[in-house]
């Protein structure tokens, strides 16, 4: 059996971040680009607005009033419009193209329409009396007009490459005339859950715990920007594991359990039989020491997480988070934040400890309060945690600064 020495925790994170290159870019329809990473900058394909438009419902007016209303209604979407001569006005809707000759837009609520011998006349409303005011100063040119190119000019860089495609980016891209975006897609992930003893429904009973990682992992991986398939239960046998690895048509495979050397732990044997290249085989971290990372002969990574839930979560932040970030083309997506410990934490004598903490964002400092129930098989602390405090050997004193890896659901809030 091929083995490599366990890596220090910080080294393992760097190794995982450099183990895979970014996925090849692809053209994605705007509606399918959410949470992808822009491969090319978003450049304005036209001026925005593309034409001078009304910023409010009201009247397009030309020069000084009072104005004679033409009777034409200028609606959004119309492009064949009669020009306005000086002293004329036309009702106009928000976003509509301005008729030639328009110098300003008078809001409906700021105007008074009165009958006249040759039609209707528009006056500005006196704000004190509410009556027509034919002696008011001229309406400033450009009032309530969206000038062409006010937001950007054609060729302007709107969003740089490397940015996450958010709903706002999608909307801007559509407004700028894009149908497709050049993006680095999220990696797809297969989750293989091992453990014949695990139950997938009902109450746990002696010798038969519930599977917690099947529900937990796809959601956590989604928070990291991956797209995980529904988990697959794999029987505790070498042929079954080999068959599922061979059948997984994804960018990344994540397994749970079988990372140690117990009687039904077949992952090492499976990877050796497949001719995988070992990258990480154990990390000096608690919990989660027997986590691993290997590269299959076709180049795809396989992440092996321990079966204990909190140990598996430790493997996610240690290996999966930096590796997935690298595959998405993100170079600094796994950085932590600095926080002050609110209570003492007992450090491990040799290894890094990852301890679930609640984060309090104060006005001056950020504090991290360690949570109880932080054993490798426990989930109660993790359920309430905002992140993991990184406790180095010899540290953990109350009032000292520590790095906290924020959970993805918190960092995206």
C-alpha cells in the first residue's frame, strides 16, 4: 500500500490549492451563469442608457413654458416620434425615448393642465398653492432625463475578470446586451457515502447511526461554489467502491469514511489499484487527521473525508475549500479573518486544532467564542458555528488573535 507522510495543516492547504488548475472556460447563457466566475471582463457593448430617456412619468417639454400639449403619448418601446418644437410638450412614460427637441421632463405631479383655445396647455404647479404658475422660472435643462451613456460608454469595463457572477452581474450583462458570458463553470462533485451501518431515515438505534454527511456535504459544497450531485450510498466492499468511482462522471469525487485502515476501509486499496497519484495522505490536524487527496489517472481529484461528521467538516475546510476555489479560478477564496478569542481553548500539543466558534462582529473588534460539543463525531457545535478557529500548538489563550475560517453560508450572507 502506497502511503505518504502526514502534512502540516498549513502545508496541506497550500498543496490542495495548487493540486488542480482552473476548469476550462465555457460560454454560458446568462440564466445559467449564476455563481460562475467571469473568465473575461464584462465590457459594455453599447452606451447605457443606449439612448436619452425619461427618468420619470410626466411630460417631455421643449424650452420654456407654458407648453402646448401635442396630444401624442410617448410610450416605452416607441422609436418613431414626432419632434417637439419650442413651447410644446408630450406625455411620456418612464424609460421612453425622448422626442427630438426635448430639453427636460416635467413630472405629472409637478404639472397642471388647463384647457386652451387651441388645445391644452401645461403649466408648472406652484408648490405652495397647487395652482398653475405661468411666472415660474424656466425648468432647468436636463431635468429628469437619463442622458445617453450616463452609466457607461461602449467599451467601458463594467466588471473585471475573476469576479463572481451574482444576480446583479447577470442583470448588468443583460442590460449591456449580452446573451452569453465567458465563465469558469463550478466544478461538479460526486459524493460517495460509505458505511453499511448508516441509516438514511428514521431514528438511530444501537449499532446503526444516521447518515449525517449525506445531507450535509452537498449543501456545504454548494456554499463553496461547486455543484454536488445527490449523495450515493456505497456498500463497504472494494468492488462496489471501484465501480462507483469509475461511474462518477464529474470533476471531483468526495468520499466519506474508509480513510483509515480498518477491516472495511477500502479507499487506500481502491486508489492503489486504480493507479492514483497520492497528494495528501493524512494531515496534522484535529479532528480529521486521516483525510486524503489523490489524483485519478484521468486527472480528476478524489478527496477522502473521515467518517466522523466534525472530522469530515475539518476535511472540507482543509482540502475541499482550497481545491474547489482553485478549480473555479479563485486564488484567495479560502482566506480567514482575524478574531479575538472570547474564551480559552485547549491546544493540541503537536497538531492544529479546528474548533467551531460563534463570531461576534463588534464595532471595534471581531471576537470568536468557542462552542461546546466539538468532538470528532459531534455536530451540535458545528450546527451553531459561524466558522472554525485555527488553534496552533501552544496557543488558544483568551484575548489572543486567531484566524477564523468562516463557513461559506456566513461569508456569502
